[in-house]
């Protein structure tokens, strides 16, 4: 299977050519067309300008540092067990450690996602395979694509399992640490009460919560869902809304991570913003609002059907939140509380 280009203008249309053949995509396309028509005929229905400024009382975090990725097309962010920051940019992975920058890792193909185990083993998602590096940064092996439409976009790693979000096949693969497939999570299954992922664009993320359940973003349904590692659907929260408590546009949240106390951090595109939610999904605070990401906002002429821009997020051992702006390549570090 041919690897898609790393050009940041890579669009949902190209994604569709590879993976969209089923009824779910047909429904998502119809939704996008309906939204566009509504925007033309009803100027009030999709007016999101009033949501582009954040009430200062809702902001519970402040920025303490910022740096810029020197490589174009920054996509994903991960934090290692020693708080090393990993940035997937183009065909490389940048590693920023507390002791200084470490040599970049070259993959030879666009890097889509990163996961780091507690023992330092690095798992890298390319579009259609996973590459595994040891803690010293030496490439050990590759795991082949589990299907012809695979499009890896998210990774979560435990001491025994690797969970790989596959937006192409609209599911999450469960592997053991040797690369053996143990199961599939999230594929539509009415008999088991699994609703299935609706993905109008290639954003599917996965994280393993301290409660033992996976948290997965179902962007077309505008919510976060929880599954057992065996694939049982447990719960969901979230709603479609441009208001601060909801998820805006055609398909959000596009990425998520977890704070040490179990709260969830989400990212949105269109109206790029990062928010914290309590364990039950209730909105708690804004980490960074739309006004923080001016260049990112300019990528979307219609925030309700935006396929460009976006953010990623990760949390370090100190509970600080790191945000990657996929447009500017900036990585912001924020900590809780008002600026001193």
C-alpha cells in the first residue's frame, strides 16, 4: 500500500479515497453537505464567532514555557516516563529531554502517532505499520498492517499491551508486546451494544485510564467513550455544541489525554481549544482557548467542516499539560492556576 504524502495540506478527500467505502462515511458526507447548506441558508445556525473568545473566569491554567519544533508538519506529541517530550514531525521524531535535545529519529515515512512504555520502549505509528525502538533509540522491528485500509492515528501502551487506533478501519487494535493481535475494540456490534466509531476525518485517539478502561474519542458522535481492554462498551459522555462545554463542528474532539487524577483533557479543531473534564465528563475548565491559536484558526474557512489545523496534547509526571499546535509547530507547557 502506498504511503500518503506528508504534505500538511493532506485532506479528508485523500483519506476518503483510501478508507471510505461503507455507509458510515456516506452518512458523514451527507452531514457535511447538510451543514454547508445550512450555513448558506441560515446565517445564525452555524455562527461560531461568539465562541472564539474565552471567558477568563473559565481558564484554569497558565503557560510557563514555549518552544517551536524546527521541522515542518508536526502532528503528534507524547511524553516518556522520564518526561522526555517526543514530537512527531514529518518523517522524524524529535526528543526533548530535561538534559537537552537528543538525536532525532528518522523513520523514512510520515509519522502519525507515538506511544512510550514505562520501560522507555518507543512505539511509532506510520500510516500502515508500527515501528518499535528500544529505550536507546535503536529500531528493533516493524509490525505489519493488520488490514488493507489501516491508518494508524493513536497509540496507548501498558506493561503488557499496545493499543493502536486505526482510523482507516474505524477500530482500535489490541496487541501484546510481541506484536501478536489479541483483539479489536470499537467495531460496530449491535449485539454487544457497541455503537461503532463515526470518523468524518482521520482523527482517532486512545488512552488507558487508571481505572483500567480505555478512553477513545468518537469524533462524529462528539463524545469520549470508555471500553474494557476486551472491547466491552462501558460508557460515553460529550455532546455536539460550539458552547464551551461541548464539542464543535463536524468531528471533535480530535485528541485526548489523561491527568494523573483521572480527569480527561481534550483538543478540538475548527475552534481550536483545549479543555479539562472531570472523570464523569463534566466540563471543568479551559486550558487554552481559541484566541491562543490564531494561525490555527486561519486554517479553517468553516469551523463546522474543518479538515485542517488542529492540536495535540500530552501530560507529564508533574501533571503539566503540553499542547502541540499542528500549524505553527509550537509546544506550550501549562500548569494549573492563575498566572502569578
